[in-house]
């Protein structure tokens, strides 16, 4: 019996800032963004949108198909949680009308936790193959204004059904892990934006790739050349290109520009115009590959490198299932991306500076988001979510 990703759907905000606008205000050559870090646009959540609404919007099309009663567990991965105690997944559970007998939990380890969720979901399904686990990853990436990280902001959520005999990607049981206590990127409880030692974080990312890959090689008989495509964690798309060159070099493999393109480029298309979505970003990269690769991916082996600052990393592998194309949500995803609205720099500042009230008063949020679920108010310290 195989276990893996049966269906996958993502969601991002209807607002984005073109990095051309940011480049003009910051007096930076736009090619530093477009080419140097490989980002064109960054998603900005509307004030009535957060990790819960994005998650519910990502998951709804999956639940519509399989039925709310069929999900046994929800694992919600995020590093931009909205509550220290209650799982964001419990709000999503109500919005989606899931069964009262469904368990729900939130997981955290920077951008890595969606991968932990997937591995745990696979283990649950291996034990009870009739179960269906909903893994959701949802984040809003925020850095201080006028810092090197600013242009790598973004937001998005991805929802995946993990089942036995999956219709999209079978996940192999062998993994390679690497954990080290480092301070490359973190966000203390009292801050709404991340702190980051940018250059150091890219070095630790590459070091973790090497270590996780080497550990993977002790567990799996697969070699570098057995993989046709690679999905990397995507803080910005240029990072994946650098990572792939690094991995090829570690394996003494010649990597022509054409091969780099073929093995990585299709995974980058959505993230380049959404920005970093932390836990969701590698899996939005997988959707981008499945929906945009011109070649038939049936039977193709995909390598995944998941990285969460702090840090925990994992290399694992998957194989694309025959007939996968029939179960993608390509048209809906592409329509959503095409319908987004560009904001001006002033609008961006308004969205950026939107504050979360802490006074316990009644704070309604006017409708600006375009998804099915929205944050209607924060009143008496409680978040009120509604379906539109
Ligand atoms: N035309 C083309 N390229 C240009 C250019 C121009 N006009 N101007 C600059 N560039 C190139 C530079 O040469 C450089 O290329 P190389 O990387 O090949 O040297 C690239 O653009 C970036 O320029 P800088 O190195 O000067 O950029 P920076 O220092 O201002 O910012 C960064 C880069 C430190 C990564 C910053 O974006 C950052 O802090 N980002 C947030 C942290 C991050 O994403 N870290 C990634 C690893 S951690 C992780 O993965 C977890 C996570 O999700 C956060």
C-alpha cells in the first residue's frame, strides 16, 4: 500500500505589491528583486483575512468533494499563529463543518512544520488506511520595512489530503533529517515581524541541505540522478536555484542551465508572484510543478527539501502517480492568481500597518478579501470568522 498526497489546493490574498513599486520607493534597481532574489510580486493579506481564512479557503474545494465527515484529523502547520493556546485549525474545523469526532492540532517549527505534519499524517494513514488526514499550512511572511527581508514577504495557504493509494504523489518512507540550535530567523512572542540574520540564514539553509541529503542517502537507495524534479523550501525563488546547484555539486553532477531549468523552474512560478508563505511555500511549489510542467510527470521521482529556520530540515522523496492531471485544481488556481489586484506603495503601507486590536473592544472588519471565508470582527478578544 502506498501513502501520500491525494489532492492539493492553495489560496493566496487578492492583493499584491509589484516589487517594481518597492524598488522605486527604496531607490533600488528592480533587477535586484526580479533577478537577484527572483521575486516579482508579494501577496499582502487584506485586513479581514488571516491564516485561518486563507486555510479554510484553501481547504474548502477539497472538503466539498470528499465530504466533511470523511476527515479524521486536521494538522495545521504555521509559524504565524493567531493564538498562543487555541489551534487555528479549530476555527477551520467549524468553518468547514468537519465532524465533531475529528481531531485537530497545530504544529510549529518555522517553515518546516508542514513536512512534520505530512510525515505524521502518513504514519496515521499507514496504521489506519481508511482514514483521511487534512494537512494545512498557512502563513503571512512579515519583515520590518526597509530591511533586506522586506521584498521577500508574502502570504498563502495550502491544503492537502493525505490518504492510502493517493492520486497525486506517493511519499516514500525514507527521510533524511538535520536539526541544529541556531539563530538565523526567529520571532519572539512580543513581535509581529520576524528577526533575521539574512546572509547567515542562507548559509545555514545550504548546510542543512547537505546534512539532510547525506542522512537521506544512508536511508534510501535513491541517488541524485534518480530524481527528475526537486521542490525546495522557497523563501525566495533564487534560493532554490542556489540550493540545487549546491546539491548537484555535492553529488559531483554536471548541472547545465537547461537541466537546472528542467529540474527546478516549474516549481518556482507561483511563488515568484506570491512571495514567501513560510510553511506553505514548498507545497505551493509542488502545485506549481504539477500544474505547469509541460512533460507528463507520471512515475517521475521528485526530491523535497523542507527547511525551517532555527533549524530543522528534511529531505524526502515522492513519486507522481499515473493520471494525476485529472485531479488538479489548475483552472481555479490560475483564475485566482489572474484576478488579484495590484496595490500602490501607499496601499501597501495601509495593509502593512493594520494593527490587531488589544483593547477587548468591538472591532468590525469591512469586507475587502474575495474568498469564501473572512474575518468579520475581533470583539472582546475573540476572532469571529464567517462564510460569505
Ligand atoms: N541585478 C541583478 N542582481 C542583483 C542586482 C541587480 N541590479 N543587485 C543585486 N543583485 C543580486 C546580488 O548580487 C545577490 O546575488 P547573489 O545572491 O548571487 O550574490 C542578490 O541579488 C541579493 O542581493 P544581496 O545579497 O545584496 O541581498 P540582500 O543582502 O539585500 O538580501 C537576503 C538577501 C539576505 C536573503 C534577504 O532577502 C533576507 O534577509 N531575506 C529573508 C531571510 C531569508 O529568506 N533567508 C533564506 C534562508 S532562511 C529560510 O529559508 C526560512 C525562511 O523562509 C525565512
